[in-house]
C-alpha cells in the first residue's frame, strides 16, 4: 500500500538513495550491507518514483562528524534547491550520527517538503509526530555511536590491564622497543613501493572508488599474493 505521505508533488521530483558505510574495512569485507542498501532502490520504485539518483560518494566515511562527506553535502544541496521529493537510506543512521548534520537535513526537508524513507517507514518532517520521531532517532543514533566507542575503549583497557593487548606494527614497519622502524626486509620495502607506484600509475578514479578504499584493496591484493612474504 502506497503511503498517504507520498503526494503527487513528491513524485514529480526525483528521489535520492544515500548509500554509506563507516569504514574502508566495512566496504571491503561487509558487502552484504552494501547490497541491502542499494536494494532500497526497489522500495522507492514501489512507492512511485521513476527518477532515482544514487549517491554513494561517502562509502568508507564515518557519519560521526569528523570527516567531510561530499556525498552528504551534495544531497543536502539538492534538497535545498527543491529538486528532491524523497531522500532514502536503509537505516536513517546512514544519513548522520551527529546532531549538526542530522538537524540540517531534517530542517531542509521540512522547509521544502521532502520526505525521508527507510526500510521501516516514511517520515514527513512537516508532520509534528514524524518530526518528533526523527529528532529522537537522531539523538539515539548519536548516543549509540558514543556507546560503541565506550565499549571498544573499555575492552582495550581491560586487555591492556591483563597484558593481552597486542598492537600490530603498520605494514612495512617493525617494532623496536617503544618506537617503529622500517622493516629491514628489502622484499617488503620493494612490495610497498610497488603498491604505491601502481596506485599513482592507475589512479583510483577509473575504479570509481575513494582513494583510501582503492589503496586498502591494493594492499589486500598484495598480501594475498604474498608480496610481503607473510603468506595469504
């Protein structure tokens, strides 16, 4: 059943599907999450939108507020221009996990009458109850992120207290006392040089991936081929 919150004037404008994962590791290893997010396009189609733009520029970028998210900024700009009837994400936490970005998006959607869509519901910021619910969800998203940080730090501190915390040296370095030095293995240094030369030669643009993701993928490719002499 089509929601009564989706009006003809919403469908006359395009819908934006926002896809984001918080880290390079998630992008490379948790591909099911990406697939589920892209599949939200079907939900927008079922709701009546024919023009759907996918914004996935922020793959590998946290929404905590510490990094610039070009995709999010472009989405908000499109909303401000009145070109967007709906912004969609699988979970609304994909949009933002900090109050500043979250409130900016909600306020702009309220001003130009743009609805928000996730896998569970459709939210119309001009409706009082929906606006209240979105505000609560934004606060919960921010709190959840802070809680996860606290749990992670507590776990690290506890392992350190037991003497079980192991911090691996960065690729290409070895630990020497309380500092790191370049790995003396010439094969390792040559492999690292090869990786960076290949990134510079090919560039990440042709793969349509953020450079950090492309580099991590290249390092993973190198590791699996035993370029660093440590097996796969």
